C-alpha cells in the first residue's frame, strides 16, 4: 500500500517562523486559445483592499508566448513565479500604497527630533511634499522601481533641477526603503540604492571675492551685521553656528570660539555633525568682541543680534535679504546663490591655502577632506604667485622684470630690490638693514649662509 508523501512546505514555513504566511500552491500550466496562444497559470493571490483587509482571488499570470518558449521552460518559469506568489506576506507588502508609507515615515521618523535637526526635517518634508509624493504617491511600493526613479530624476535634470537637489531626492528615497525594510514593510532590494544621478554640474556660480571687494562689502554693512559676516569670513562658521554662539562659548584666555550648538530659525540644537563641535581661533576678532561684551553674568546671552526698526532680528533669511544681499547688489558684487555661505567658502579657501586642506577641514568641521576641497574656491592670485615662484626657481634670469614691467610696477610682478623699496620717510636704521638684505651676494634666489649671518649681526 502506497504512502502519501507529507507536504513539507507548511512545516518548513512553521520552522522558519512564517506560519500561515507561506502557501503550497502548484497551479496547472495552461495556454490560451486563439492564433497566438500564451502559457499561463491561475494561482490564488492576496489582494490588499483600500480598507486594509485582504481578499483572496484567482489571477492569471502570463509566462510567455507558446511559439517562443517550450512547455518545459514554461513549467520552470511557473515554478519560479510561485516562489514569490506563495509568500503571502511578500505579496501583500508589495501592494502597500507608497503614499501610505510616506505618511508613516514622515510622522514616525523624519519629525522625530532624535533623528534629524530641525533644518534637516524642514528639507526632508519639502522634498517629500514637492517632489516625491507627486511622483510616486499613487503607486504601490513594488511599483517604485530603479528604472522609474532614474527616469524621474532624468526629467528633473532636464527641467533644470540642481545636481545636489537630485542627489538629495535619491538619498531620501533610499532612506525611505531602508526604513521600510527595518520596520518590516519591505522585503525586496532597495530600488534607490542602484540609482545613478548623473554627472555633477554646478547650477549656481561659485565666485571668489577679491580682498578689496571683501573690504568694500564689510564696510557697507551695519556694525552688528558686519561682525556676523566677519566671523563667517575668518572663522569658517556656518551662519547657524554664528547665531548659536553665546558668551559662554568665547574663550577669552585662548582667543577661541567654542562651537557647541547652532541656532536655526528659532530652533537651538547641537551642530550638524560630531565633527562640527570644534574650537576655532578668533585672531584679531577677539578685540572686536571685547567691545560688545556685556561682562560677567551674561554667559547665557547670544553674542549676535541684529537691531532693526522693528526690534531684534535673529533670522538668517531676514538678515541676508535686508542687509547682506542689499549691500552686495548696491556694490555690484551679488550673484545668484550669494549669501552667508559664500563667506564660509572664503574662510576655508584661505586656511587651505596657508595651512593645508587638513587644517581647513578641522576648522570647517568637515568629516572628509574632499568636502573641504569642494568648498575651496579658485583663487587665481594665489595660483599666479605659486606659478611665478616656480618659474623664478627654475628660470631665474628670464624672470627679471622687463622695461614695461618697471613702468607699471606691482607687488605680483616685481622681484629683488624694487619690490621691497621703503616708502618715503621710513626709519633710516631700518632702511640700512633692508639695504643689506637686498644686496646679499647670493641674490634673492641663492642667498648664502654667511650673508644671512651678516644680516643677523646688523639686526
């Protein structure tokens, strides 16, 4: 008497903790009638209803044209399809409306203060509502595919959306599916993980101010706004970090600013990253801050406030619009995208040129050196000085100033004695010492040790 073989699918499902989530369907392979028949199967599929209930219905699943694939291959394709279709949970999760999970993600992840700072929360919510929800809100989770995301971002690029914004959108989508997997809403691969955003092309110009332009702009600003801009220009601070400074964050003894928090449009929070908590030298700005220091007992007060006809302003948007941008436009120094962040770029560029990218990275609070390099602006004057110094070391005689150069002298073209001539009325003793330096027998390029000793004795 033959024995009935047990159905191991159910028991294995229980062993794996899946319970009734796995089925053992093995529907019959069929083919349609007509001129061009196709192979198909009709398994039961759980359909997610609008009210959240599940309805079990039979649906046709087409496997291919009979003229293109033989029956054996169609049987293999049917078995492959049933691996997924027998997983009830996987089938149901794939049908979850994307808009429904967006609501869950925004409420229980984005808006949680322990996950993001308020500025990041604002950016995420704007991107979700303005871009992601209109594009994918009507789809099921499984319909948001890599191809669909790439086509959408490509259309955004053609419409002129900046590369950085498209990268933000891609990263937010990736984060959505990552969180869906963590919460058990998604079992497939992350469709945004493999998305290519395309080549980076700057939409807004990154322009460097000359030293004279920076001076003119600072001079055109009210004193309170000027000091805010100077801290950004010389100390690398973000505008939120500048506005977050309290008097307790000024180390008078060491001449440092202690960046420990940021203030963003009414929200006081920790800095953007762990690396952003840093100590930054004030330099000569120490004395300027001493002039406005209210004294002991005011440690909890904010260092920077801007006085207006309506009272006190600490919103970076208003300060930028009514003071900084207005002054830049009046001087012809404004370009699209110009704002407080332009000063931070200037500071990082200056520190990188003199102290190297590593120190610029530390001062700026960047976690990676390539970000500091990205912030560094093209400084043609520094590049020219480097090129001339290289030429002078190798070419020597050919680098001496020509007659035309002598007729129109400048610090960047003159070398040797002409470059260091004293202005009329300078101290005679200093003139004598400089005269010895400028007439060393080795010349400005090949000065010998005995020549330097003569200068030391003179000094």
